[in-house]
C-alpha cells in the first residue's frame, strides 16, 4: 500500500462521514432555526427551550435514517475489506 492508496481511503472515509452525519446535522439546524425564530417573534429568551425539541428531533431522525447510515457504513466496510483482500 502506497501513499496514494492511503489518501484515497482517507478521502472515502471523510465522504462517508459527511454522508452519515449531515442529515442529522441539517435536522438539528432546521429545528434550532425554527425555535430561534419563534423565540425572536415571541421574545421568550429561555435558553433551555431549544434543547428538548432538538434532542427529540435528532432521536427521531436517527431512528428514521438508521437504515441509510448502516448501509453506507456497510458499503464502506466492504470496500475496505476488498482492498485488504486484494492486497493480501
């Protein structure tokens, strides 16, 4: 295995990380922005108000996106094992 192979695997792992983490991050961002908008409109500036809806939205999105995340990580693991078997 040379340096180009290592960089290729590192790049693929970063893309997998982005594909797996970004949907949940966007859900948290959308919920946070909507709660901030409601707080700004009602002038209720309670800091703890944002945590519970964000946590619930993140757990729901994780539950719904778990098959996609598992398949993405499984595909990456198959790619890595094929590279290992091809080298050995």
